[in-house]
């Protein structure tokens, strides 16, 4: 008995070593292959158990708004600066410093190129969060004598909202503009909110949760009219939609590395030179990055971001076409088999790689639990640490019960058709199963209008 | 046993993970989610069925718990549930239906949410799911008793109802 087991295990080892010699692909298509494996081989594969959930392979990654995989070409560009050319770019006295500095400057011009700016206007930071902090707090504190008011929107990223809250605690005033049900800010409301003492208008270009693209040119025009600095958080927009700082008339722009297939831990801040915008530095020290952001510039990370920007410039059109086709495939696939599917946010003015869907009568967290082979995220309360549903969806005016049901699919450069098809299949399956379990669906089927019921809360 | 040993011998078994990643979902919760017990509905108008509907879509949690009671013995012979809510809510209501089966109505009123939470190892942020399950049980029992009172109009329904409200 024991010898038989040993023999079969031996055979399996030999068979496996033969299979695993092929290089593993980068894409997460491993999970997409639904070729029926033999039951024994299935058990032997690396069964991953995380948070009590057993999954047979790494899940399909459809959460590109959270972060993106590093493009292998970017990694290639970065590695020499970790291993051989590891100098500090601020060392002026030897080759290591000079070559490091030259790499940083090259990266700077690559980033500037992508947004239509001059390299002298780019400051490297540790990420878009830091850039947002410098922009909002830095600008207002510099001009604090004359300017006491900030205008922003309700759907901004948490770091922007939190910086504004910090300013409020210090005595500044902030206006949070509402958005329409399509997620777009109302230009008339913006116009009327600007006051003589408004020091900054901050509107993000592409929203991270719902993917809507704000009317940047029109907002830029309004800001120019009132001569108010315009800041935008373009972390999700960089490399995905064409950005031109002249056309948009932005004075400050926050950029992030890890959303465009670059490394994590690096970002940039665009600061206009004509007319010059001044900020109070938030990181004090040796005066690096023109005194705006002290600290050693991390050469490998910055080189990575530069390489990512260059690739993005080359491949933006191609990626956009491909991602748009994948988004349509996803949406059509799901809508073909399910009813009660709502797209959150404007469909026309939207970045194609972000698809935020609400499935009526199904709760988001339970759907995520069922979709364990697909990595997506949700705007549902249960998945946030508090029990509040996503503030972005609430700002859209989405009904509270629908806010609990939203799922965000993020499509990117490395997403394949097979992954989309598998995601559609799994989503439809899980939604149907959960609808069977849902009392609301049952009531709707019976013809009861849910909105009329008086719910007994405790 | 032998297979695992032989696998270890050949160095094939998956290595014990050095760190156990902190679990947010207990195995029981996953189990109830993947294999939910007693999903379904009874006929609401059946006089032996009590229906408890608690929660609100605005809170993200709605539970419908139905019990089928044997009229003569007062024992709950069957239960069904339907839930709109997160995995913990589904698991809590599934556990609730399992626990009420075969018990007397007065007995199930003593089921506490803390017991459900302990069985599922619910983290503090999910305790309200178990509270809702307890409320659902109570609401189902109350509904059944109200139905019986309407049908019979007998005095013995009243003291039980008072016990339920206590």
C-alpha cells in the first residue's frame, strides 16, 4: 500500500518537473484557463488558502484602479540603478552621482513629455498622495494672508478631502461641490462658488471609483477667468487619457507611478512656472527638488516612472482601443445574462478601463466573497472599515440599497479576453446564486414595490 | 496520512506557511456561504408558518427567516431563510435556521446573538449581522404567535407573547 503510494507520487513528481520547466507568463491568465484538470493533479497544485478562502490559482486581476503590475520593460530600465549604478543623484563629485543624476533628469523629461510640460516643472515625490498634500496644504499656507478659501468636489480622493479637512481645522474655508448623478461637476455651481479669496480649485481628472472624466478644459477656463490656481489629481488619468497642461490650464498636477505600470512609492508633481505657483514645502531638509521636496530622489523608482511614462505615451492609443473593446465585452457579456445591472457614473465621459456596476438585490461584499477567483473591489459598506457605503456613490445620489451592491472592474494593458470571459461567467453565476438567496429579489418577483415597505430597523 | 508522508518524503507537499495570514472569514462563514443550508421560502399565508423580516436595504442587511411550527407540540419542524447582506449576514441567518430546527418556540427565543457570533468567529465590525439574525428569529416567532392569536383568539397565546416581548 505504502509502496504503491510512493510510486504514484514519484511518477507525479517526474511528470510535474517536466511541466513546470516552461516559464511562467506574466499575465494572470493562469486562473483563466478552465481546462478541466484531473482531480488528483488539482489537489497537488499550490492550493492557496488566504483569509479562510481556498483558491486553486492566483485570482484574475481586475482591480487596475487600485494598482497595476509593473511592465517588464519598466523593470528592465530600473534594475541597473539598483545593482550597478546605485549612486545618489545629489552626489556631485563622482561618476556614480553624475550618472544617477543624468538618469533622473532623463526620467523627468519623460514625465514632462507625457503631460506637455517642461522638465523644469516636474518635482518627484513619493506618490500622488504626497503631491496632493503639497499642492493643497502647500499652496494655501503660502498664500494664507490673502487667500482663505478652497473649492473642491465631494468625489475627490481621500487624501485631498483629508488635506482640506486639515485646512478647515486651521481656519480655512472649504466648499465641497456636489456632482450630478453622472458624476460630472456642475460648471455653474463651480463658477458661483469661487470667491475673491479663493486660493485653489481642486478637481480630479479621472475618478478612481467610477472612472468619470471631468470637463477639465472648461474648468481650466473658469479658473483662468477668475485667476485662481487650478490643481488636479491626475493619478488615474496619466497615460490613459491625453493630458495637456496648457489646454487644461492647470497650475498643479499630481501624478502617480504605480497606476501606469510603474513602481510603487514614486509620484510627481507638476508645478507651473509661467505664471509661477509657489508652495510651502511639506518636507524640509537639504533643499532637493528645488526646495519643494527635500530628500534623496530614489533613482530606480524615478527611472521606472519615467520609463512607464514613455511607454504610456507610445502605447496610449493602442491600449485605449483594446481596453475599450474589453470593457464592451465585459458589459455586454454581463448584461446579456443578467437584468438589474446599473452602470454607476456617466458612460460617455468615462475612462474605459473602469467599469463600476451595481447589481440590484445583491450585496457587494457577499458577491466579492463569491467572486474569490476574480480580484475586484466594491463600494459596499461592509468592505470599508466603517459601515458607510462609498462616499463617491453617495455623492452620485445612488440609492442607499444600490450603493451596497456596487463592484468595480478595472481593465488594463495586460488584461486578456479570456480573463474577461471568465470574469463574466463567474459574475453571472454568483449574482444568480445570490439573487436566489435574496428576499428583495423574491419580493420584486412577486410584484411588491420595495420602496414602499416600511423597514423595521433596530 | 500515508499520502501526505510520502509527499513530504519527495519534497512535494506545500510548505507550511511561515506566517498564518490573519483570517477575516472563519471557515464556518465560508462554509455557510458556499453551501447555504435552508435557503428558500414557505408560503407566507400558511397558518403554520411564521415569517420574520428584519433589517433595511439602506443598512445593507435584510433577513427573512421563516419557521414552520407543529401546531400541537409547538415545535419548529422546519426553517427557511433568505438574506440580502454580506457573507457574515448570510452565514448568521443560515446558522440561525439550523439552530431553530427541532426546538420549541420558547427555547429559540433564548438564542443570543453572541452565541451565533462565537460560532462563526465574527469580528467586532460584523456583530450586527448576528444581532439581526437574533432579531429575525424573534420576529418569526412573534409573527407565528400573532397569526395563531388571530385564528384562535385563545388566552394562552397572550402569556407566551408577553414572554416573547420581555
